[in-house]
C-alpha cells in the first residue's frame, strides 16, 4: 500500500500540566531538556473557543520535542480511572546501561522514587513520575540485530493470535527471561 505522503518524525507530543513554570523547571533540572519556546493564547487557534492557555515546548534531543499545556480555566487534571497508571507513559531513550544507571542516581538524588532497571529483552528501563503525575520511562537498547529481526518477523503472528484469543502469545517469550537472573 502506498501513501501520498511520508512522515518525517513526531513534531511534538503534547500533554497537560498543572503549572507550566514548574514543569519547565522540572524537565530542565531532572532530565536536562532545553526549554525552547511557548505559545499563549486566549482563544484556541483550531476551534476559536475561549480557553486561555500556556503551551510550552522542551527539546528532548535528537529532534524530538515534548510540549505541555497549562489550562487554568479547565477542571483539575486527572488520570483516566479505567487505565492502570503503568500503561500511559512517555519513554525517552538514553545511550546505554551506564547512562541509564547514572540517570537513576541523578533522579533519585532529586528525591524522586525510581523503579528499575527493568529487563525487557531488547531494552532495560527505569520508571518514575513527573510533578503532573505523568509516568516517565528512560530506556537503553540492549538488543541484537537478530533479536529485532525476530520480533519484526513474529509481530504479525502475535497480533493475529492476540486478536483471536486475547491471551498473551508466546512467540517472543524469550523477551521476559533476564539472563542476569538465571541461576547457575
């Protein structure tokens, strides 16, 4: 199937925040992101609705941008009560395991609880929350070219089986066995 256009990358991903200033300071201090720009309007450009907002943008590296909206006239923000908090998260990549461990130490030194590193077969990651309640993940890739190729090969099979059974397919069960946890 051909498409009439090609996507280049994610321009930005936007989330809500409780306080734009606090959010910019936190992402700058804790994750080293660079605050690049902000939009502030009384009316939403796409709808024309009156809804004053501050929209802040942070450079995550590699041409990636995360943005946040502070919406003072809207009801207090909350999570989807029907979705477990571990599901919705924002994952950022770091270079390697040493960087992941350094990040964990830095984040914990800020007084933030960190879970992990957790083994995911082709990457390891840590998890923590920002001041808005968004779950964040830092991950470092550890997979081989052969492992990524195998995952791509079995992906359609797994999706088909899942669609029919709603039970976890076992095609990539090896992802869940941490070689560091195997007893000799």
